[in-house]
C-alpha cells in the first residue's frame, strides 16, 4: 500500500486500507490510522467502503458513537450494501443500543436475507437482549450461510450453552476442535 500511495497520493482506498487496517488494527498506531482515514474521506467523501473501514477503526478503539456516524453515512451512500448495513448493527451493539441493533438487523436482513455477517450480528443483538431462541436461529443460519466459519460456530455454541442446551453446545465445541486439528 505504501507503493500505491507513492505512485498515486490521491488513491483514497490505499490510504484507508493502509491506515485503518494495517497501521490501526494491526500496528495499533491509532493516531496515524485515524489521520489516514480522514485523508481518505477527504479524497473520496462518497465512498461507503472508506466510511466503513474508518468505522471499524473507531469501534476497535471504543469510539462507538463516532463509528455509528460513519456506518450510518455509509448506508446513506449505498442503502442496499449488505456490508455497510451489517457494520451498522455492529456499531449499535458496540454502544449497547440493543433495540437499535435489532431494528437494523431486521432492515439488513431484508436487503440480504442470507448474508452470514448480518445474521451473525443479528444473532448477537438477540443474545444481548436475552432472546436466546432467536439468537440461536440467527446463528444457525449464519453458520450455514458462511460454510461454517469458526467464529459463527463459536457464537452458536455460546448461545446454546447460555440457553441451557449444553449437549448441543458441546457438539459445536467438538466441531471447532475437529477443525483446529485438521
């Protein structure tokens, strides 16, 4: 990404990926990451991708209210984009707005009913609200739609355990252990 920026200093996506993901999430250089994200927005203010990456960075450092602003703007720029809609659920969860997260989950799943990332966040919204049956149903769909991403399996297992369905939770744990061995 440094080469891309050197070749084209106005390449907004290179700034946000290099800043938000590499310098921020991977290197923990938060101030430089934020600076690069802001530069990317200045270069391309209509990019939902840039807003979402910046939102992730803000969420990682616990600035959930600001992250929600970024995610909402990304959704405004591209209302049918399932990624931005799903990240908005995550942002609302981060600031403990369970009702808002549930409402956004419903909206997102109308746009993309089998998008595993949205299903996962929808499940987390239900779990945060203590609605274990709904959480389990969403996590089961997320596991199926994601071709069994381990994180989704873990969320399902956790929800099953919290709902008192320990044998089923142990089955999910066994799946994860088997995958770890292979």
